[in-house]
């Protein structure tokens, strides 16, 4: 193994697993996608911080967030610094 991918999943207490293609658009529409992305990225980096240097992790970012430019870059830099990745 050389790499891992962080995947966001939502398990609803009554409806079971809700796939990303259903909850991501809703999260974007109600303005929660930034919080979800930050949480997934933080969790992935926290996990990766204890791994050997040869291992990597990938986190997919929603297209809408990529349009944030510097704001997104600042949040990613903060998460990377805080997790010491």
C-alpha cells in the first residue's frame, strides 16, 4: 500500500447510509459543504499524521470549494499545519 483516499459517508439513524451524490449537493445548497470538507480533511490528516512518510492520503474537494481560491487554500494550510502533516 502506498496511498489512501478519505471518503465521506453519512449514516442516517432511520434511512441508513446516504451516498455522497445525495448529501453533497444538499450540503452545498444549505452552505454546510465547507464545514463537512474541513472535518473530512482534518480527520484524514489526523490519521495520516501517524503514518510512515511513504504513505499518502487523498481527499476529494467539491468543485464549488475549488472556486474559493485563497480562502480554501488558507483553510487547507491551517489543517495541514495543525495536524503536522
